[in-house]
């Protein structure tokens, strides 16, 4: 508590605390949502099994418009990435160095999860567990990685997409939304694979909104020095804490006002704009999911012809617009609340381990179910029944205790992330051409490593959940991920940039 008080006391006055709150709330809602809709039972072999109870709860479908908060995470990520990229460049860094820094906090806790799961799977296999059962358990534990794969695909594109934002403003997310609509039309008329680009276009569209918010946040006309985190260091995050607050503004760097209309780089922040976004987004979402062809639920329901979140659909973008409007309407009230010490300390505490919470929350379910089953006291009431509803509160509280233990064990891994070492200047007399070749090779290695990491995560998420995988994770996926993460770690240490 003393450490939290010190961090809170050192928070710069200009910090956008609301962004930190939104990130923390988004992850907490994801965790509580997954836990609350879990339906536990037994399969034909007498082994515990789990699934979503949503198909039996049609009355809860509209509630997914509030609890599907991955768009909020991407908006916050866009804000953080725009701010930190600008600050990094102001310090003389390049886009490659920025990408290496952004990879650090995401990959350290993710690597820990995959290594622990693979080691546990191998141990279970050695003691006689069947490979398909091992894969099913690991598949369930790694469900959060599908989202992380999407985010890691968006982050490396930030230098390009932010440059597009600086030039074309809000026209960029509008164009991306049009591409999402085209993808939706393609999967409605043809094979579902025609919508696969929506995984990128949809999340990029939402990410761009974060750029616009970051440029609007204080309305000043010149850049300010990078603000520091409550810990006294310049903020460095990859979607898990607030970005470097460099003060990049809602105006051009030359001090001129941003262009109005779709070419504007600013997100309209007035109360009128918030109301328009909220009502407009809700209206479009209702039309698309009522008389329109899209399902009401913003979370996948088995058997539905379309899935609004995988990949993102126009209906999800409409809900995102409504969520953004609500966020803007609550901003002033939240800002005042966050000026109080205790609420802000709580936000700091959650953000310090927010990725650990996200990554391990389904592992907590596996551990609790296993313990209750071993003790012979695992409740399996039918989803939606009075007994199932009554079991929600003790179920969530027990899971919170298990997750707290996991956070105590693995949370420090996330907290120990360090800034990557600065690249050494070329040795005296080094030819400029050789220096350029090294920089090009470093950039190419960074891009290839990101691609390997994303491939590994996607390959794991798309592999059959009952495949005979002795490590739980497909070997090719695990090797690709670890190779990519290893190369990024070497590059962060300064390898490949020495003169």
C-alpha cells in the first residue's frame, strides 16, 4: 500500500487517468463475463467439461453489448500507441526501436503462460493422461490468446496507420469500416473466408479512434515533454498501462488547427458528440440485429450464421460507436473521481498486473474445477436454472481467490519489464552503407519475429481443441512463437545494432 501511495502521489497532473481506468475495467469485465457464463458439466467419459451458457440464455444477448469490451481495449491501445510512438521519436528513436519496446511487456507474461502450460501438459502426458484431453485443457486455458494475436497484428502497423491518421484523420477508420462491410457482404454471399480480412480491418478501425482521442485530449497546439508514470519512469506499455504522455496534441505540429470533418485528426469530445455517438451507434446496431441479418449477441453463439466478434462485423463497430459515446459522456465524472487517492491507487494496482489477470483467468477455472472435482463437490446445475444462478456468486468469489494466487506467482513477471537497451552508435569509421544495412536487417528481423509470434498464437487458436498434442500447444505453433519472442528479446538487448 505504501508503494501505491507513492506512485499515486507522483502521478503527473496532465496524465489521462481515464484511459488507465478504461483498460482496467475492460479486462475486469472480460474476466467476470467469462466466469459468469461458464457452464460446467461432465462428458461421456466422466471428465469435467466446460462451455458457455449463453446459448441457453437468450435474454442475456443484449447484455453482451455492454460486456463485449474488446473494442474499448483497442481504443485505449490506440491512444497509448500514438502517445508512446510520438514520445519515442522525440527522444530520437525510430519505429523499430519503438516496436521492440512495445513487445516487451506483452510477450514476457505470455511466454510464461505458454511455457508453464506446455510443461504441465508434458508432465501430465508422462503420468498417463491422454493427449486429446491435454489439448482440450490447454486449448481452454489459451482462449485469451486469440485476442492477443489480433492486437499483436495491429501494433506493428502503428507507425504506418498513425502516419495515415496524421494525413487523413477520421477518414481512415471510416474507410476501414467500409472494408469491414464489404467483408460482411462477402461472407453472407460466399464462403466465410471472405471475411477473414475483417480481423485486421475491424480492429484497425477501432484502434484509429484511439489515435484521434490522443490528439484531442488537451487541445494544446505544441508538443510537451513526455510525462512520467506514477513510478517516476517514462510510461512504457503495450496496451497494459498508460502510454508515454508526450502531450501530442489535437493540433498539427506546426500549431495549426486540425482540419474539420472526416479529415479531422481530433475526436469530437463534446457532450453533444457523445450523445450522438451513443444514440447513433445504438440505433444502427438495433437495425442491424433486429430486421438486419446480424445476431444480437456480440459474443459468439454456436449455431449462429454470423459471428459479430470473430471477425469483427459492422454490427460490432456500431456497438463500438455507442460504447465510445458513453465513454465520452462519463469522462468528466470519472476524471473527478480518479483525482481521489484511493480510486487512483486501485487503478494503478490493477494496471500493474492487468495482462497477467487476462492471461491466467481461465487457468483459474481449470484449477478450481479440478480441485472441486477431486474433492467430489463440483456442482453442475443446468445453465439458467435457479441453482445455476445462485451458484454464480460463490463461483466467482472462489475463482477470484485462485486467480489472486496466480497473480501473486506470475504478476512479478509483468512488473519486471524493462526498457530495451539503447542501440549503440556505430563504431567510428563505420561506413554509412554498412550502418544502413544493419538498420535494415534489424527492422526485417523485428517484422519477421512479430510475424512468427502472431503465427504461433493464431495456429494454436485455430488448431482442433481435441487434437493429439502432447504439449497441449501444437509443436509448430509453440516453436514459432518462442523463436519470434526470442529474437525480439535479443533485439531489445541491443543485439544486431552494435557497430
